């Protein structure tokens, strides 16, 4: 880790340099390129690479001294029933966690969610395709891939992980899903707990170098990921043929922003609106080092998991669908990133227009000749959301108890 204490020429840069900045060594070169574009945002991003989730992290530290079964019971009570007598003698950090969960920020307007919910349900298939082929892949192009790679979570339980992602997206975009103790609310909080537990496990092991990579699953990484799931998702959806008006766009962003708050992202790295999210995505992407071997492995694993999520077991059919998803994904994320992630070489000219045509044709056939809609890769790609919605219906708050997924209890 190095200290950046140079004086800038402009007033913004002078303010930026007022206090030394601790830069994880993996970020030194990439920070310079981001700093040349937007010094204030770049600095803010790097600051948050050294921040996790103080409230939840403190709770996990105190619960480490509690028997596992009792810790599970306290966590479930904190989320499901804060009046549970079992919480009376819970550590103070548990009560601080509950208080934060129970406090809805002034900027939350549940009525504003309606447009985003409407847009999602009108075109959920485009949302799923955008997530699998674009958002998740771009998310794993950052250093967040290292934590997933080390734990083996995506390798050992890749299909389950994808279904959990899909389930979370579905639940937050259902009416009432983000109201206190709604399923979307609870799943967002569960993600926060998992992140905090993984940070604790990493920091108690030799697997993570904080001086090089910053805090594992840092506020910067999770804040960046949220901009991908929201603003970047909308961009990909439009490229796939979806349409939405400004109120629907803003509603979609509002849903994800509140979900991000519930996931423990600090307001200082939580986007405000669509334009702010796109800028955070742009500058955060510049701050992040170029994709490494972990990103390559996870991105390719994601695409190859798609047929299994869709329930396709025939080897030839699985290969064909994976090839199709690679092609559409390459068109969405662009040649440069696809090459960095070592995607199979492919020409993408006309891929997205053809996808949009297939989409409209599929919608026509579904109304007139539904049997014909089941026999294509396009149809298989677009059944992933429906399949995942039927999986893992119970919300479980068990957390990992080992860095490596294969040595951890089921969670």
C-alpha cells in the first residue's frame, strides 16, 4: 500500500491531496488513469476500497465468540422478529444492526418503485439476458472476482449462486418486496450478512492480502456492482430490445438503490440516480485493475453454467446454448473486455439486431404458435428466469464457516 500525497494544480485536486490516500498496491496504476479523468470520484472510490461495512462487520466480530447455533438464532431473530426475547441479551452490535435495518432513509419512496417494477415484469426475459450475459460478467471483471475465486463459491456451487442472484432480483422487483421484512428486503439483508461473514473469514486467514487488494468485498466493489445491476442493466436491456420511459427507468434505479442500502453500501459510495450511477460505473471501472485470471475463470464459468440453470442436461444442447450465450455476451460487453476474459473468438456484427428480431418473433409465436417457441437457443436462454424462480424458495440465514466453499457448511 502506498500513500498519495501530491499537491494538485486545481482546487479540486488540492482538496483531494489534503490528506494522504492509502492506495492498495493492486490499484496504483489503475487509480492514475481514473484520476486523470475525474480526480474526486477516483479518490472516493479508492477510499472505499479500504472500507467494508462497519456495523455488520462489528456484529460478526462479536458473534464470533458465540456458539454457531446461537449466532444463527440471533441473526434470524434480528431479521425476522426483532422483538424476540432471545435478543434481550444479544451483543450490543446486534441491536445496532437491528436499529439500522429498522431505519428507512428519508430518500426512500416506495411509490416511486412502481415504474421500475412495471418495466421489469413487462420484459423480465430481457432483464435476465442482460444480467447473465452482461452485468454479472462485467461485475466479475473487477477484483471482486478474487474473493469468489478463492472461496470457490462459483466453482463449487455455481448453479445455486446464479439461482440466488435471479431470486434476489425477482423478489426486490415484486410489489411490496422491499417493504420491511418482505422477501426482497430479507434477501438484500442476507447478501449483506454473507459479505460481512466472508470478510471476517478472509481477514482471519492467510488467503487475502489487504495491502494489495484492499478490504475483501469492499464498499467500493459492492457499490460498483450495484451500478452494474441497475444503470448498466438498463443499458443492456435497451440493447436487447427492451423499452422503458423515464419514470420506469427512475423507478428501477430507486429499487436497486434501496436494495443497495440494505446490502450495507455506505451513502458515500451509493449512487443517487441513473446519471450518477453511470458515472460511478465509468470511473470505478477505470479504478479497477484490468481483469486477471480469476475474472477469466469466473466469467467463463458463469456462461457455461447457464444451460445447467435452465435444466438442460444433454451435452450437445448444453454446448450449443453456451456458445449462443457467449456470442450474445460478447456483443453486449464489447470486443475489448470479451478478449480480456478470453471468450471464444466470434464476430458480433448484427448479433444484437438479430437478437431483437428473434425477441419480437418469439413474442409473436408465443401468442399464436406456443409449441414452436420451445425449440431454440433463444427460448432456452429466456427460460432461465422462470426456472430459477422455482428454486430455493425458503430464505436461509446460515452463513459460511470456512473460507473454502467445499469445506464450509451448506449455506
